[in-house]
């Protein structure tokens, strides 16, 4: 069957319209003509007949098999326009529009956290990312996405799989680059016993793993795996959320600082371990609210160890069940809100009622961002600008920062 791609879907699939309905094909770009075998609504065994001028040679030797990156075949300018278009489309769906600042894209080899899969084999170990829509593990020794510190950790990760994995099931390895070496959390491995704990600790020492967590138990702590956040250093709990790249975090922080301006009393909602709280506390008092007690404990410890910060008040509070109420926000000049993918509709409604002067919004889901933005604009807020920050290079994932203000 021959098709012509008209557009890309939100997950990066090329979409062609035919008499029988839409046909989807991975790895294609708008305007490309391709042939292949149609199975249901998906084209397989794809052969490109007419390539797009936006098509480029994939920079990674693993691109054809690995499912970790979906868009290496597209020029950076195309990906930027496509991701901005996803956000514009989400806003338009809510009847909104906004000026867009230039997109910031993290460079290759900058991803500082990733989850790899591993399995013991008859001849050794297989470790890497899954092929797209497949259980097949693809080794990625020359990965162009991961920070060099993560790639350097591969021998240690393979040793962990060799010792604690099995041929019948996969091991999941979440690894984060820290100031003190790899921070590794493993799930799906053998059940811990005394001998395994000792052997795992030896591997951690031999391969410079800062912290090794096995099935939620920390079995080795060679050094606290610290992350720098402003003047502070934070030791996050094992496996928790961090911004994917240092460059992306810096871009989001810069956007947040621009958004809130000279505010002196700030509420940081869904504060995590202090990504925004700790740098902002260099010039303002901050109320930091986060639902995970382990993360607030890490934030508080980091704040106590840092010099030159203004007062930080930390609350462990589930903002989905108990959003901050308007009377709790009376003294706040600006709010920073960075919710998970589900957004924060209930908290946004309270912010709108509280009439907080300025809101800096950070989001990893354009659809829920646009939904919550509609709540604010309906209450009289102005959406001043949006900036896409592409931390997940070559993927379909979109993150953004935005500024809202309430006219006086």
C-alpha cells in the first residue's frame, strides 16, 4: 500500500488519510510518500518513496531498533515547530492563545536519569532499552541521549543484573547521575538475603555506585548522591522525580524567575525536593508544599545545610486532596506550580479564587496545562507567554513554563 503522510500525531506517528480511514506509520514525516504492508490501521515494513526535506540521518547508531527515541529522523527545527504546535493546539482546544518564547532544547548526551531493562542470558547479560512496542531489549552502548556518567555506569549495572537477575524475568534499573556517582534503584531482581546484600555492596564499591537501592531497600551507601539546587545540595530519596537534564532544569528555573519577577513571598506548589524552592529562597521567602514526606524531608535538610537563604517553610500536604485555600494564600505575592501529568485543577481553582497576583506554571502535559489555564483566564488572569522546554530530546514528550498575571 502507498500512502502520503499529512501530519504527525502527538506520539510521533505519521498519519495518512485514506478512503478507509486514517493509517498510522512510525518514523515518517509530513509530506513523505511511503509504501508498506497494512495491518489494521498501521503500515509496517515501511519503505520511503519520497523523503521529506526535514529528514536527517539519525545521530545514534541504535536509532533503528531502540525505542528510547522516536524523532531522530527529523531536523531539530521540525521537532521544535511540532512540539510548539502541540502546545498551541492544546490551548486552542480551550479557546486560548499566547505569545511563545523561543524553545530551549537540551543537548545530546545530557539525560541524567533513565530506566533501563536487564535480563540474564545464557552467555551473560542483555541490558538497554526496549524496542518500540516490544519486549525485546536493545543494548545501547553508544547512546546519544544519556549523560556520559550514565553510560559509564553500564558495567556496574550489568554486574548487578548478572548477580541479581534471572533468565525468566526482567530487572528494571533506574539510574540517576549525581555529584557523587550513579544513584541506582533496582526492582524485579532476586529476593534479598544476607549473602546477596554483601555481594551487591561489593559491586557498588567496585563500580563507584554512590547509592544502591534493591527492591526499596538501600543495600549500599558509598556516598550521599547529591544534586545541586541553587546554593544548596540535596540528597533525593531513591528513585524520585528530578528534572531530566541539568540544562532543562536551568531553563525552567530561568523562566520561573522571569515570571515571578521581584516577588518576596512565594508559594512553591508540588515543590518536590526543592528544584525551584531552594534557588528562589536566595531572594524571597518561600512556602514549599509537597505531598511526599520523604521529599519534603530532603528539602528541609538541604535548606538547613545551605547558607544565605531566606526563610523556607515546608509542608507535607496532598494538594489533590487538600489544596491550599484562598485564606492560606493571602500573604503570597507569587505562586510557582509544577504538578504531575494530571495537572492541578482543584488547586488552580483555589488560586483563581485567591487572586494571587502572579502565577508561574510549569507543566509536562500540554492538555492539562491548557485545561488549568482556562480556569485562570476565566477568572480574569492574562496568559502572558509560554515557553516550551524540551528536556526529552527526540521524544514526543513536551514540557513548558508559562506566566499568568492578574491585572489590577
